C-alpha cells in the first residue's frame, strides 16, 4: 500500500504517468535519511556509554547522588517519556491533517523537553556549586569544598563522564526542541527563540555555565533562520514524523544515561 | 507516500507502552536504592532493563515495528553489530591497557 501511494505522489508531483520503481525500504527518502543519521548518532552515544561503563567498573567509583538528585532525574525521565507520547499524538494529528492539534501536541512536546532542560540545568548548577567541576575548570565563587569537590580531584573521570554524557544529551534535547519549534511554528518561532536566547544571556548570572551555554540557542537561531528563509515550506505529516523520529531517539538515549550515570552512583 | 496511519494503530497501545516505560523506570530506581547486586551485576541488570525500554520506544514510538522487514532488519542488525564489536573488541582492550600497567 505504501508503494502504491508513493507512485501516486510521484505522478502528482511530476505530472507524468507511468511505472516508478518502488523504493527499496518502502519509505520516503528523508525518513530513511533520518534513520541512517540516528544509527550513526547512536554509535557516538554508544562509545561514550562504553567509556563510562569501563570507568565505572575499573575505577573506585564514588556514589554521591543523594535522594534529591535521583528524584530530580526521575522527574526528568518522566518528562521525556511523556514528551514521546505527545509526539506520537502530534504525528497522528498531522496524518489527520489537523493542523491545530498537530501544533498543540508539538508545543506540548516542546514544553516537556524544555522542562527537562531546565531541571537538568538546575541539577548541573547545584552540583557545580557543591564542587563538582572538570579538571582545569575554575570553581565558581562560594563553591563548596565538600564531597563533590573531593570527587573532582580524587576521581576526575566522574566529572568528565558525567558532564560529557549529560552535556551531549542536553545539546541533543535543545536541538530537538528547536527542530520541533521550526516544524510547529515555522518563522513565528524565530523571534521566540531570539527572545529566549537574549533572556537567558541577560538573566543567567555570569558565573553560571549556562550564561555561555545559552549561546547554543543563538547558533540554533542562525541555522533555523537560514533554513526557513532559504527553503520556506509548509511542513507536512512526513516532516512531523521525521522530527518525531529524532525526538524519540533523544528519549531513547536518556533511557541508558539515567540508569548508568545516576542509578549506578546512588548514595544509599 | 508511506503513511503510518494506515497501520493497525490504536492510540491505546501507545498509552500502554508509555505506562510500561514508567513502570520499568520505577523498577530501575527501586533497584538503584536496594543495591541488591554487586556493581557489575547491577550494571548488567540496569542495561537489560534499558534495552527492553529502548526496544519498546524503537518498536512503537518510532514505528520500526510497522516498517518493511528489510528496513527493520538492516537497521537493527547493523547497529547491533557495531555495538557487539565495541563490546567484544574495544572493551576488553581497554582493560588490557590497565593490566599492562599503562598509567
């Protein structure tokens, strides 16, 4: 059925009749492209997770995450899982050609994703102020010299793997939120993204890592502007489905990071 | 074009999958606090649960279950093969460096 529909679309677009070769995978090309990208990206995360597991097994690994960190990470996990459900609803709405609900479900997905980023940002800020820093990076003024500070000097792999893995994932979530924003709101999203970047830069204190990290939004704004102005289009159900693949992948990766990074380092 | 709405997609099954994922997350947190296994066994137990969760996400949320068998198998086999190579070749080799005394 999918092949027949593809042939029909080809005729509609090119205005010619005739036989078209059925696609090898029975799917449109950008969907296959996204799957290939996700397969390659999974190897990036796979390498990072293997490096973490290696360090976890062969090093006297600290277990510093208290109840508040675990509760926070569990809520973050619930946010991502719920965002995947709203993303599925967005795909269904797009296939019904229900533009209003497609946008609403996409915005709900973005809200869950943003909640994840904010909670994670708060967690990072708390840990950094408790002394967890990368080797060579300055400690913020007033940072504690407690357990996390000792871990940073005694087991530098802990901070390196924690910040490396979670930063890589947080970047993916941020890109995902921007991607969904572009699909949901198109050019209307650009001023919102610009305002978020400016507000973040002005309101986050300069000794906070996210004072500089928020520039990822500026880069996203530039890239999204180039795409939207060079190739303006009305994103259809297939675009929503492909963006959903990316979003679910971000969710999937967290299903490994959460147990390995947090639960394997739980303070009992 | 290929349209996922043409599959047997009742919305209820996605809520079930979402619920199952939340329950599995709860089990992971419980295991994390109970510490009933030594670290290596714990790592294996959590990884098994993570693989089950990721399989649910890939099969249902990402709709791979409903794709053509060729695409489904090609993706699963190729990615799994890469991880197997990482596990059986790179992982022991990293341990070998420690035993050789490289600091």
